[in-house]
């Protein structure tokens, strides 16, 4: 009889805590454009965003206009790392804070 009461009560408490403290939605996005030193958009580059704590990487590939986009990035107090690879060579790195939807207004200019 006791087990029959404890399990529903535990489920009720978990649901109650979830309603009082809902998890953060992860609908943030980050997008931008990558151009060459001369300002020409660069297609086919691998852009990675790296989680500051877990090291989790998410990839995007630049399109014919040099654009990339990441969606549903969880917010964190620490900045992510934004990395750009030409094949296996790291050609660009910068910290990127994700707080709501963000657009990198100035194109990222490769060295």
C-alpha cells in the first residue's frame, strides 16, 4: 500500500518542480557571413560553435554567399568559441556570447 502512494507522490513533486522552475528554452540562434581578405564571400568552409563547458561542437557549412547559421543554441553565462576551418586547418577563432538571437553584422574577414 505504501509503494502505491509513494510513486504517484514522487511523480507529482517532479511535475510541480518543473512547472515552478521550467527549463530555459533553447531557441537562440547565431548567424553570420564569412568573406575573404578581399571581401569575397567564401563558400564551403566549416564553421563550428563549441560549448564552453562540455566541449560539444555543432557544425555549419557556409553557403554560396558565405553565410552560416546555428539554431537552438542553449544560453550559457560563458561565451562559446566560434571556429572556422578550411579543410582541417583552423583559420579563425573568436568568442561568441549567445543571448537571444544574434547576427554577426560585420562579415568575418579571414586573415
